[in-house]
C-alpha cells in the first residue's frame, strides 16, 4: 500500500481499512500480532509504554506503514495524543525543510548581479592596491568565523558520511533502490568533483542511502558536541551504521 501525503491520524484509519481486507490472507500468528498493536493504537491517547512492550520483539512487515508509525510514537516523534498528530507531523516536516535549507541546499543570493564596470584606458594603467584586512574571507582563511573554512569542514563531513551510507548494509537492496522522488536532490556540494566509492545505479533519481546521508549530516550539524567518525569503515565493504563507530564525544 503506497504511503500518501496524509496525516498520521488519517493514515491510521487507512491502515485499519487495509487490514480488514488483508487479514484473511495473513497467517494467524501475524494477524493476531497486528491486531494487538492496532488495539493499542485505537484509543485517542496511545499508551506508549504498552506499545513499546508489544513491539519489543518486532513489528510485522505484512501491513506496510505500521512499523514506521509505531516507531514515530515510541521514539517521541509523535505524542501519545492522536488529536495532535497532524499538526506535529506538519511542524516536524517544516523543521526538516528549514534544516535542509540551512545546511544542505545550495546557497542562493537574493541580491541582483552587480553591473559590469567600464574601464577607461587611464584606469587600466593604474595599480590598484587592495587592503589586507584580516577579516576578509577567502578559501585559505583558517579563521573560525570563515564561511570558507566552514564549507570545507562540511564538505569533509559530507564525504565521510556519503562513503558510509553508500556501503550501508550492501546485502540489503533497499538502500540502493530509488525513492518515489522523480528527480535528484541538489546539495551545495554537488558541483565539486570528488571520487565516488560506488557507482550510481539510478541516474537522475535519488536512492534511500542518499536520504540517510542527509539525515545523518543534519544530525551531525545540530549536535556539535559530537564528532562523526567511521573508524574502520575504510577497511570494510559493508558498513553497519549502529553503535559506537558512528558518533563519539568530542574531546
């Protein structure tokens, strides 16, 4: 069942309708497990502790959309009050779009281009001395407030995470498959030629590991007290993005 751009409260109702049509084709054990989870999700206020306990041993994949909905509630992305789900989902998505604009999307200047400067023959003979200001920004500036320094640090971080995400669970086809987005997602590092650790199989489409790349990059930018690291990633063909290998505290 395709996930439509509806709120999670409406999507839960759609799940219930889909389950009623599909239940007879499911094994009894799986159907009972799904029924027990749907029963917990039925009240206007969801018991998070009870849902967490019921999902501890796994959430069946036979009802598409049930697992991500449960995880949103368990992880606190959605509150226990179902009446606020739609507004919360809208707020979180808007926050994500704002983070994309701040950290990942290409920087677009709103100011119009400067008009061309006409030089006279006399002007060409003059020697122009530029002031050597310590605050002037340039690609070799190592000042902590330099936009160029921040850009190159972000580029290094982006490349490190991209290398890991493109090798994440290479045994699972999911991460290599394209999403439903029809076009690629442009980022502010796209124009810089860099060696790729893996050939792109779907030209013109974004894959799930690219989505994972954006999420991890935003997380690393928002949590400056943590340092992204991939200690043994260079020696592995398959990277599992779990545990201590991803993030460690900065000294």
